[in-house]
């Protein structure tokens, strides 16, 4: 299963795509976050070029599992994204993923 991953940012979104088995991901590009409609246009182009079965969005949760201001923005983004695309959108806990 090919997965498209989004690293949410206030200025730009990092996009990565997995292989067809969903085991190895590689970075694709950055897309400006604003305007949201412009982001969607490019995201849809990528999905036509590299069809994915799932979109994963990194969720920056606090170490205690709570949601801070950044996570609340991601939750709003995910809600908008779910309405705009036809494939499932899920979040992935990003705790302890950065060095």
C-alpha cells in the first residue's frame, strides 16, 4: 500500500511518498501551506502522478500525550483535508521522531 505523508508546517508542507509496499519512504517536495486551495491543487497533482491509498499527517503531540497549539492546528488541517480528498487521512504520533 503506497502512503503519502505530510509534515505540516505554517509556511510549507513537507511531502513524502512510500514505495508500493509502504515500507520505504522518500521525500518528494515542499508545498507552500498558504493558500490552502493552492496546496490542494499541487497535492492532487502528486496523487495523480503517484496514487496513494492513505495520507498520513504527522501529529506533534506533547510528551505527556496532550495536544499543544501546533497539534491543534494540525487537527484543523486534517479536518479540512479529509473533506477535500477521497482517500483516508490519518495522523501519526511524532513524539520522539526527531533527533
